[in-house]
C-alpha cells in the first residue's frame, strides 16, 4: 500500500510558444499525510507526458539543489522541488498532459499548451 501523500504538480508557464520553450518549469509539492516519516525517493519519481515516461525528468530531478526532507519527510510537513525542463518536457505544438508519480501516488494532471511558431 502506498504512503498517504498529497502530490501536486504544476507546469509554468501554462502556455508558451515554440520560441519560449526554455522557460518551461515543473514544480512538485508533496505533503506527508501519513503517520510515519517517509523517504520520498523523489529522484526515482516518474514524470509522464501524454502518458509516456519522461527520461529527461530523471536527469533533471537527479541534479540540482535538494531539500534534506526529500529523504525524510515528517508527518504533516511538505516539500517542494522545481526543475527547469525547457524543451526536454515537450516540443510538439498542442495541449499536453503532465502527471507525476511519487512513491506510487499520482498527482492530478497539469496541462501545458505549446503554441505553433
């Protein structure tokens, strides 16, 4: 059984042009609603873009600053992480759905629109 987590995913900005893809940033917030301290294993989380696993996410989340609470999040606390994904998130014009799974718990979908050049 997965831990009781509240996982929220946001992609900003929510609408970009093909020329401004470099600004796409993924924000993840995880709240521990369980009674035990949890190792979120955020570096092992799965980001899905239009239902397909993003391999770029594994590189992005594995690098950069890390909050120590990611490996020991006490009950009732939350932690946030953000990674600039740019065109590593998505390149094709249209509306795209992005979901993250942390410790078996999925976020609600976030949406990003890539406008044609």
